[in-house]
C-alpha cells in the first residue's frame, strides 16, 4: 500500500530532476548574477537545493523504515505469544 510518506519521498526526489530536465524554462542569458548567465547559475543553484531535498528524503526514508521495523517486531511478538498459548 502506498502511504503519504512514500509519495513525499518520491516528490522530493523528482523535483530537482524535473527542474533540471526542463531546459527550455531556463535556457536564457538574462537575468545575470554577478556576470554569470541565468542558464549557469540556475543549475548551480540546484546543486545545494537537490542535496537538501535528498537529505530530507533520506530522513523520511529512515523514519519509514523504523516504523515498518517496529510494526514487524510487534507482529512477531504477538505471533510468538499466540504460539506459546497453544502449547
């Protein structure tokens, strides 16, 4: 089952990809920043932004894994308790 956290992780990972693959949206010289054309500084801007979004996605993934692991442990405990009662 797809959860909201899975969708959030996917969106966080896809945003920089889509932003950088949409070349016609930033294929221009102006506005310049410190004499650097928009085409270049836009791509450079996405480097730290992409790293930040990846970091947030990784934190969400860890949170998701811990929750799944906790649920699996609880399920295995309840199953082992049910087996003991039957014996």
